[in-house]
């Protein structure tokens, strides 16, 4: 990268972490050789590069200063004037999501090691490109650069679903692409309006810019159109089950693990701090949709016969926790939501990997075809149980900490909201345990299921680190919460200054200890 | 007043092209059809020479030929685009013409003649020189459309284009006569002053304006004057369709900008309603109409209608940013369209027969992976998905529209772009997702492959590095107009 001389030069680690997978993707595509040699080269390159990315993510985490809410590792080059600039930087929230992205990627590559046999170089290149775009979304400090990464992610995901997906992949890929695109273009218009008023595309400046409250509502709704689809919130969630079911395992992991988090990140980065008045005004819209989503999608999950679809609906329910927690405007709620995004990223990713393990053996996702796996796949049963429990929110797993914090936060805002959300937890336990019982326990009438072998070393390597991370987050969440404190406090200060939502919260908070 | 010598010097580009037409025609007549290949390269060289003279001749808004002709930054920018697109159109046709047994030497000569007309169009400073340039370009184009004279489809396309084009020219002329009748002048400079004075309130001037805009809308294939486009693109030989979709669009759009903003700058309120309507109608009809198409050339025809609608958003804004956006749009659009047509030209079955239906594109990503990748880049770019370059011109015109408070137009525009994305995705679907079908013939021309690579790299995210210089050049050109 060419760097402007005026900028204080430090090592451009964010540019490196964003662009390295892109370069690797080109190498994977362009490498010469026979088909087998190219496939082997693609697999190894992808794995090595994603591991380097993980190392870089850890370096970022370790060298991050958690005491400040300011953006760190900032780089800026006016490369694409007059439209946008290459402007990167992260705060604690972005940091954790980047770490999550880099953490999940190597497992995606490993999970696709044997199961993808067709067009391997293209597949690995799509995933590497995806990594560039995901990290770019979280690292952008320019409004339109964010949009480019946000929207650019559609192309590789569309190809991943469409080329390597299941039987109804074409329908699913169209639906995924067009749904998300329609939401995004409205956000684009709102962004253009913001820039024409504020005369800057710089996110840190826009974070402190006070838009006219009348206009804020429209801008908020336009951003909402995009993030609600991405999240996804009821009633614009219908693309997600289709996309999940048809996507290959690793595609589902990335979709659930990281892409859904972009919606939540968008709310934290844009909707809340840039349109505080509108956020307060429309918080009940979010609460209402969240409650409906939690109850409705949990009930829908209960009657699914397809494993991936069930987990997809559970994702929607969990994301409703995130949206509800974000809009209660208190520390517990917002930090809980952010933790929920991290936890769900790990847990749902791991669950999709678990489904992938047995799908590779039997090539069906029908729950009814399985049963009694505890007999011949004990190790698998153990891992699957851990992640099921984490999804339910058992103490000592990451899900518990997140759900507990969100419930604390929602209770401070509204008892009814907390009641609605709690229903979701109960239903969540119901559908996850029901799934577990049908797949792992019971009798084995299908001889093919009986012949299934337990986890192989590659699959164990894939699942163990995620399991450890889930337990770490459940037992010692401070490691993950510390980077979030400063930006969340900053966000709350911003909301407090612009509007008095806290006053609505105060009486409820007073009620808190009395319970 | 400039002398004739000064005027000719000012119009060096046109002089070179005109001289080139005579020379190449003579060579062709005496050497026959075997001179097609050398003649093509001679024509490209002549265009390059013309392009070189663009840089030599000062273009600071000087007029020549008694005010009929103007050379300014605006015309220079567009002439670069026109000459570039015309040169590419000449080169890309070679393998096609050789195979289809119509390897006649007139092809490059007609292209050169058409390019001459287009250069005059964008340098017109008078309604009459406008008409002469337009007709010169069109007459050459009519012949090109019917270039496969033994094929019924090609002849039909030529005839259809000619009849409808003649009608549009008539409408245009009628508008010019109305304007002359009510204002007493045909010069843009004089019109500008008259319209700013009292003319704007004159119903006769308004009628003339509507007729003139209709005539030009026909040339850019904007709704409701688009009907000829799919038929002509489908019937005309593919290289000719590539040419129609590129250079003449840029020239006519430039002409429209100059007429609307320069000559009728005082009636912005009046023509903005028309342009807004035409823009919305083109975007929506282009997007919806393409959905049902099974022929790739017809689909690209609807795509061009759709794109013209987007470009018109910038004109509707009527600001300098808007004009910059339109010019930027044209530059990127030419690369995307020519790239797409170059890919279509490469799609031939194993026996060399051209493949034009969408369904038979399946398997392209297996037998010709690089061609498929290039085509995918052009499709995603035309759909306006960031980070591909095709997103940024759309972005520029939307930004201009938002700045001009044309919110409804912008919202309709983005919705149309989502509808439009569907049919571009259908192409990707055929190329990548569908199960492999018959194999394709290997590449037949190194030049064309190189052109595809250049266009694809330009339209890919790497092309974003070209944003800054391109927009700066477009802004410089727009400054000449506003």
C-alpha cells in the first residue's frame, strides 16, 4: 500500500489483515498445474492464510488498548477521491468481531477439506474473498468503504450457495441476493443523504454529527431496512432458512457466524450513535419485532424436520435477543447483545459443523433418518451436547453469560419485554433438546446410521478449539467483555446526551433490585 | 470571427477522420475485400491519430465555422470515448466477419464515417450542425445494421432501424423548425440567451423542445422511443450490435446534455419533468423487460435501455455533479458493454456457430473458465454491485440526484437496480450454476482476448483506482458546459 506521508506511519496491520486473503485468493485462482495439484494447492494455501489471519487477529487483540473508546490502528489514504477513502480503524466492538471472523475461517476451510471435491480453487478463493470482505466491514472507518465491503459480501456468498449448494440452491441464492440487496440500496441512499448534509464520509466525524431529528427517523428506517434483513429480523427473515439449508456446511458457518453479525454491528455502529433520537423513538418497533421473532421462530424451529433449518430458525431467535438488548440503552443490554453475537457466532458455527459431520456420512439432513448416534459416535455425541447446551444457555457456557446479561438489560427497560424474551429461552431449550434427543438417543432402525464412524482427527481438530472458546467465554467472560466496556460506555454517553431514554429506564432499574 | 483555416484547425479531428474515410474507401475499392484486415488497422490508426490531435488542438470553448462548431473540454472528453469505442468495435469484428463470409471492406469504412458523424454531434453548437452530425452517424449505422444483406434478420433489422430512425429524424427536424420559428435562431449560444430571456414562457418553444428531446431520445433508445432496440440488436451482426450499444449512445447522450443544459439551460424546470419521466420509464422498463428474455443480445439491449435510464438521472439533476456523473457513467458503461459483447462474440459452439440463447450458456464456466469469469465481472458490474466499478457511476448519479433533492427519482432508481440485478443474476446462473451442456469452441482471436482482459480488469475492483482520474476528467469536461 502507498501511504500518505502526512499520516504518522506505523505498521499497516489492518490493511494487511484485510488484503492478505485477497492476494491469496488471486494466487489460488491463478496457480498453474493439473486439476489435482491446483486443488491441493488451494486447500493448503487457504488453510495457511486463514491461520496467519488468525494470528494477526490475536496480535490485534493482544496489542489493543482497552482503556479507550477511540479508534485504534487507524490508517487513511485518500485513494478513491472524491467518493471515498481507504480509511481503516477499529474499536473494541469491531476488534472482537474481527477476532471472531478470523477464528472461524480456518475451521471453515478444514470442514470443506474432503466434502468439497468440485472446483476446489474457486471455492477456496470465494472463502478467502469472503474473509477480506468480512474483516473489511468491521474495520472500515469510511461510510462508503463500509458499504462496499458490506454489499460486496453478497457476490462470494451468492456463488458459494449457487455453485456448491444443495438441490434448491438456485432459488436460495436468488432470494439471498435480492433480499439483501433491496435492503442495502435504501441504506445507500440514506448514506448519500448523510454525506450531502454532513460533507464528510468519515465515520468518527459522523458519529458525533447531530442530524435533524425529523430526518433521523427516515435515515434510521433506511438503515433499518438493510440491517433488519441482514440480521435477520422477523418478518424479513425468510431468506435465511433457505440460504442455510442450501449452502454447503462452511457457507452456513460463515453465514451464521459472521454475516448475521453485520446487522448487529450496523445497529451499534450506525443506527444507535448516529440517530439517537430516532432510535429512542422507534425502540418499541424493535422490541415488538424481537418478541414476535423470539416466540414465532422458536415455535417454527420446534416443528422442523430438517436439522439445518432448525438451527437457522434458532439463529433468528438468538438474533432477536441481540436486537432487543441493543435497544434497551443500558450497559448490560448492549454488552450482553455484543457477547450474544460472539457466542452465537461460535455456537451456531459449531452446530452447523456438527450437522456437516453427519451430513458427510449419510448425505441427508432429515432428523428422522438419524437416531441413536450415542452408541456408535460417542465423541460426536459429546461435542454435539456441549454446543446444544451452549445454545440453550446452560451456565458455564458462553450462551448463558450472554442471555443473562441481555435479560438483565431488558428487565431494566421493561418487564414485559423481559417476559417475552424469557419465553424464547424456554422454547429454545425445548427445540434444541428435542433435536438432540431425536438425533443422538433413541433406537437405531437404520442400518446406514449404525455404520457411521465416529469423528476423525480432522473433525476433532475442527471442533475442539471452538468448544474451548465456548467454555472460556462461559467461565471467564471478562476477557471478552473488557474490550467492549469503553466503546459501550461511549455509546451510552452519546445516547444520553442526545435524548433522555435513560429516564424511561430509570424507574425500571429501581425496580430491579426489589425483585 | 474565425477564418476558415482556423476553423479547420479547430476541427482537426473531424478533418482527419473525413480524409481517412476517402483514403480508406479508395483503398477498399481498388484492393477489394481482401483488404479488410489491413483496412481495419488503418482505420484504428486514423482514429488514434484523431485522438492524438485532440490533445494538440486547444479546446477552450472556441467556436468555428461561423459558430456552428465548438471544441471544448466536454466535446474532447466525449470524443475520446467515441473514438475508443469505435476503434474497439472495428477490431472486435474481424474474427466474426471472417467466419460469416461477409468479410467486406466497407465495415471499417462505415465505422469511420459513423465516428466522424458522432464527433460532429458532440461538437455541434447549432441545431443544424447537430442534425447533420446525427444523420451522418445514423446513415452509416443503418447500413451497418443490414450488413449481413443475405440474411433476412439482418436486413429486417436494417430496415426497421432505418424507418424508425427516419421518423425520429423527422420529429427532430420538426422540432428544430418550431424552435427556429419561435425564437428566430438555431444557434445554441443565441438560444441560450433567448430562452433565458422571454422564450421560456413561450408554448411554441416548449413544443419544439419536446420534439427535439423525442428525436434524441430515439437515438439513445430511451423509453418510450426504445422499441427498435431489442429487434435491431438481435438482428444486426453481433459486432454491429456492440457498436450500437457503445459509441452512438455516448455521442447522443453528449448531444442531449449539450442541448438541454447549454441551449435550453433557461428551461431546466420544463425539461427536467420530461427527463425524469424518461429516466424512470427507461429504468423500469429496461429492468422488467429483460426478465423474460432468452436471447443474450436482446437481454443486453434491455440492459442498455436500463443503463440509459440511470445515466439520465444525472441529467435530471441538472447540476455540474450530475453532468460529471453522466460522463463518468458513459465512460464505465462503454467498457462494460463492449466487454459483454466481446464475451458474447467468443461464445461459439464447437462447430463455430454462434451461441446466443441464455440456456445454452450452461457449461461455459467449465469449458471456458476465464471467459466465464470475465463475463461474470461484466454482469455484476452492470448490475451495479460494489466493489465492481459499475457501481460507482450509479453511485455518482444517485449522489447528484440526492443533492438536487430528487428523492423519488433516486428511490425509484435503486429499486429498479434491484429488479435489474435479477436478470444479470440469471446470466450468472446459466454460466455458473446450471449443469454443463455442450462444450464451447476455444478462443479465436488474441486481440479480442486481450481486449476482454483489459475491460474486465477495468470493471473489476482494481478499476476503482481509476475513479479519481476519471471523475476528475469528467468534472473538467462538465465544467465546460455549466
